[in-house]
């Protein structure tokens, strides 16, 4: 059974590319255009979350950094690894402040994506 990876990105092209790469590697990718899915994360039960830092469709002031921090400070979800993705030049600082397990700078290639996923899902 493939480990589930939750992919949250409001850019359809980025989201579809990530899903395509992950599924070709044998993972089960669950895609969402906004972070509303985090409200039901326990029903999804992902082994990893890949989340964009800037979610323009998110209906609050929260961004990926804040949402990641919420996941990591929640006893029920703190065990789920989170990889923040962004084109921001300081994504390393954003990820650290948000308590993310790792980050990936956009644009990224398929090999970099797979390599970072393999750090968390064997």
C-alpha cells in the first residue's frame, strides 16, 4: 500500500506536476487547491504534507508557514512531516519559523521532489 501524500497548492499546474511525479514514483497523492482539507486531515491520514507557503485562495490571513506551525503544535498532527514549498528567497527561514520538517524552493525539479519525499517516506 502506497503512503499517502497530501499536496496543497493553489497553482493547478504546480499541484498537478507534483501529483504526477509522486504517482509515477508509486505514492498516493491527494491534491487540494486550498488548506480547507487540513480541517479533516485525520480522515486523510497522510504520511507527508507538501504545502505551498502562499495560498491565495485561502480565506483567512493564514499562510503555509502558519498552517504548518498549527499542525506541528497540535498533539494529533505533530507527527506528520510537512514540507513547505515556495519561490520566496528566504524559504529556509520561513520553514524554520513554521516548524516545517523541510522545504523545497520553487522552481524545483522532479529529482529534488522525490529525494525530499524519500527522506520522510521509505
